C-alpha cells in the first residue's frame, strides 16, 4: 500500500508551510482531480492564485496536470497519498516550517469540524449518525503511543481516498483526524 511522502527537504517544507498550498494539496488528495477554478471555490481564493500555487506544488512533484484538460480548464491531481513530516527537527528553519505546516493542517481540521457542527441539519441522518467526535485521555508509554498510532494508520490506510479503488457507489469522502500527544497542563 502506498506510503505517505516523507518530507526531509527544508525548501519543500517551507513551500508547504504556505496555508493555501497545504489546503490545495489536501483538497486534491481528498477529492481527486480538480481545476484551479474548482479549487478556488472551495478554498476561497481566485483561480489564477490557485493555479500559481498548484504550479509551485508541481515543481516539487506533489501535484501534476491531468491529461485531457484544455488550457484554463486543466485539472490537477495529487501525486501523493499524504505527507509525513517526521519528528520535529533540531534545525530552527526546518522546525519552524514543520510547525507552520502542522498549524495549517490543524486549522483546516478545526474548520472542517466546525463546518460539520454548524451545518449538521443539512447532513443526511445516516451520515450525521455515522460520524464520531470522540476524545480520550490515555495512559501509555512513548513506545505504546507509537504503536497505537501505527495501528490506527494501518486501520485507516485502506480507506484513504487516493488509495481506495473498491469504494461502493454510495461512499463519500469523510474527514478523519487522529491526534495523540502528551497532555500538557498550563
């Protein structure tokens, strides 16, 4: 099964730290090929701005144009199934870029969650009831936490939009996020 793209280059990490680029990449990974105009509607930007940022992502091999498009209506697709940022780096520049990428992803996660809550009356009951917004306080060692995260990844990976080929016709794109970290008190 395809693995996430491991980011080790500070230039790529810095490019991904731009919030719009991260949102565009996550949108293409979640929903498949889209034109810059279609992306612009979703991310709240202009088609020309999205097109420019998509070209920047393409320079790093993260997205590519889909054959068959015509000039202005050229769809783009993600070439990766996800990103792996690794452990926070000792290098200040890399660590700053990693934190910016993670912050952008967290903001989008919060936006999607809030949108789900705000518009729950629009969601068909079977989808509203199928969702989960759970949190847990776990007592684990660092090794157990690493193992738990690996098990969750293995459980979810077969359903990742860019990987799954056997989805039933009624399947829809669902946002799933897993965060686990040391509980810090004030």
